[in-house]
């Protein structure tokens, strides 16, 4: 009983206030900053509002997200997340990361320099609902829609047909996409928590119109201020093909690691 | 183990075991990928001769300006562009109606050619019924020039069933750094056993030797090809073998095409008398005896085009780097340990807009 009470307390401390858990409907406490090596930087801007952005990639893909907690009904927490992305500089950089022209050789170019990249923005909106379950777990359901503006001039041959990348950028070519997801957060010990999630990304009307992603992460909290996460991501994706099939499926297993620091 | 855990374990095992490698490497010898036309056509019952063709089809982009081999500035081509060229290639094949075709630079799963499986497409649009394919360049992504996913290689297509086919790995280029080599071409010999009526052991063998190596990698590739043909010969098998050997015939008038192949803006062009480094793929005297690499083949087997005819004039040149140039060197060959019907060897130079290589055909007599 004592152990259960401790777990419940930790859950309340670390989970229900959204600490270290960007995927839930909870927002960070006001004034708290969390910065990850790969995770976005998050800031509790108000009691029910969180602002986040990717740091290094912001140089090439200016972005900002605002998560607003709207209500708490019984144990349910409802939030919406709104993201604005301007990927044009990144796409242009990926045409020539080393500043080479085509054939020089243009190493690490993932998009052929022959294509024009127009100014384009992505707006994503997501609804999140979190609810606590038994044994200190939190279940979060998500549904989101992304729309892109300005991508009509993009050649469809300029896609990057790689896991995680293709289905996230597909909205540029298709104009819209939808996403559904479920996250399960919980704790194993006082200092060890876990995250298991699953997401479905759909791009109706486009070749390679679906991806199913699953993530498993273990996180070790050294303190209130530092956390190390280790895990994997499995991606089952449908990608564009030509003749005789319009689509092809691929499965990828990718390692995940992150270091996160916090300041209240 | 309860049902939920068992199900979780099965799903995880499926995911992990089905994961695809980023870059595909190959065993020294492994089975090639076999194909069959969507609708097969009837096969000749008792031929006394076979028509054999070799063709490097430049992955179905015709003479469009690919960055890798023609001073071009493009790496990705549209479905419409590729289909237009494939239509012309198929029209040429159908007009000749060969029994066996040795293809080089044929794409099956490449972003650069709209992911069209060209082996399957050609099978579905010609009288050829069966195919075998061996990848030369296979990766989920080539992180250079936006090439992306690729699967390109050699193929044997035949009217008769291909009983089995082996992909035989050739040595990698020795003049590249490790990272470049990791993502670079893995050239091969494709050996297909074809079920021809009244023949116990008939093979078609195709290869595509290195074009751009400036060390002796090409020597190793040609030696391996000769070894493979000798093995077939010593086992009393019949074969037709060939492909784009990227070698000039012994006695060819020129082995230096550096000036011809230079791109606009090239500042340094090394020609024969200057010493090196020479333009990759344009110079055929990089190591001792390179101009005579093919001598053992001419000495041991029957060529589609006899050597004296091959080096006389330009009737049988098969390659040029630009469609505005005439064909200016012979790189494509067929050899066999059967008899070639006299004067049947033809270089189809009317295909200058279909590829940077002309197809070569000949008739061989079946015993």
C-alpha cells in the first residue's frame, strides 16, 4: 500500500503535471523549461499553456507549437496543440548540404537540386485527451489534421521516400493529412518511467498513403532536472512505387536516445 | 504467457524480422530474382537458330541529361519521360523479336525512374516470357544528388523458361573511399540457365564491367567474366554471354575519349600524351594491357561481330556520351561457344535517342 502510494505520488508529480511528457494532454507547470537533445524545447508559458519548438532544426525549419489545456472533466484532460512549420529552408538545404552543384558530387543531398522549392507552410492541429488509468498509467488519445499552403508547385518527384520523413512531408504534396495516436505513460520504479505509443498517419489520395508507427521508450530520471531516455521506433510504411504496383511497404526499426534537462 | 503478451511478442518478432536493410549487400554467389510475363506467349518449338541481343538501356531515360554520365544536371525523371523511352525500346525489341536479351542498366525499383519495374514492363510488352534480374545498385536511399531509393542491375530475358539464375558478385572498385564504396555499385555477373528445347545445359550470361574505375578493377571484372565462361565451357554447357564490357576491342583506333567526352566548363582535360588523371570512363589505357583486355574472349569464343569488322570504321561502334555525337566506340559485345551465323551480327545504330548504347544482335546455331 505504501509502495502504491509512492507510485501514485510520483505519477502525480511527474505525469499529471506533464513533466517530461510532451505527448500527453497535460501542459508543463508555468515557468518550467524542458530542453532535450533531440526533443523540442518546451516552456510552461502559463498555467494551461505550453510553447515548444525544435531548437537546432529551427535554423532551417522555423517552427512553433502551442499546447492549450482547455478543461478537466473528472480525470480527463483535454488539450489542443497547434503547430506552424516553414520547411522551405530545410528542403532547399537538403538539395545541397555541402553547397555542391549536382554531379560535383553532391553528397548527402536527399532532394535533387533540379527541383524548385517554393515557399510553403504547414499548419497542424491536434486534439489530445489524457486520462489516468489504474497502476499509475496515463492513456492519451490524439487526433490531428495538417494542412499545407504553397506546395502546389512542388514536383511530386522531389519527395524524400524515407521512414518518418516521407509521411510527415507528404502533406506538402497532398495539401492535407490526418493522424491518430494513442500514448501510454507509466512508471516502473521511482526513477524509471516508460512510454509506449502508436500512431497512424494517413495521406488520402496520395501514393504511399499510410504509416503505422510504434515507439517504446524507457526513461531514467536522475533528478527533477535531468532525464535520459532510450528506446526504439518501429515504422511500417506504405511508400510510392510505380509499375506494376502503385505502392510498396517497408518496415524499419530505428533506435531512439535523448537527454533532457529542465529548469523551473 | 498470457494471450496479450504472446500477441505482443509475435507482433514484435514480425516487425523486427521484416525490417529492411538500408543498403543491400550480396553474397559471393546467390540466386537472382526470377520474373515471368503477365501473359506468356507461345515459344518456338524447334528453332535451329537463336537471335540474341545485348543492350544497355540506360535505365529507360533515353538521352535525357543524367548527371552521372552525360554532363547532365538531372537525377530524377518523370513517369511520362521513362514510359516514352520504354515504349520506343519495346518497339525496337518487338521489331527484331529476339529470343534472348541481355540487358544492362535496367531499373526495377528506383526513384530516378518513377519506380517502374522495367524488367516486368518489358516482359509484359514483348514476346519475351521469362526474366532473371541481378541488382547492381540496391539501397533504400542513396544520399547523393537526390537519387533516393534505387534497384538497378543486369537482366536476362528469354522466350523460354529460366530454370535457375545466379548472381555472381564482382570485386568492388578499389579507387574509392569507404563511405563512397558503401553506397556505390556492386557489379555482378548474371548467369541464367534457360530451358531451350533439346538442350540440356544452355546458359545466358550477362555482365556490366566497371566504367569509371581508374585502377585495375576492370581487369578483375573481365577476368571473372572469362572465368565464368570457361567454367561453362569445361562443363560442356553451351552459352551466349556478353554485355557492356566497358572495354574497347583489341586494335581499336583510339583508346582516349577524354576530349570528346568533356563537359562545358571542364577546365582540365588530360589526353593520352599528358599523363593522368584522365576523365573517368573516357580513357581505356589506365593500366597495363587495358586496350587488349578482350583478347582472350576473341581468341576463345565466337563474337557477334568479328574483330576485324568491329574495329574497321564506325559501323559497329555502340556508345557515345551525347546524342549529338555519333557512336564513337565499341563497348558492347556478345560471345558464344556456339557458331554465330555468318554476317548475322548487327549493331543497331538507329537507336541513338533510346540510350547511350546501341543494341547488338546475332544469330547463333543450336546444335
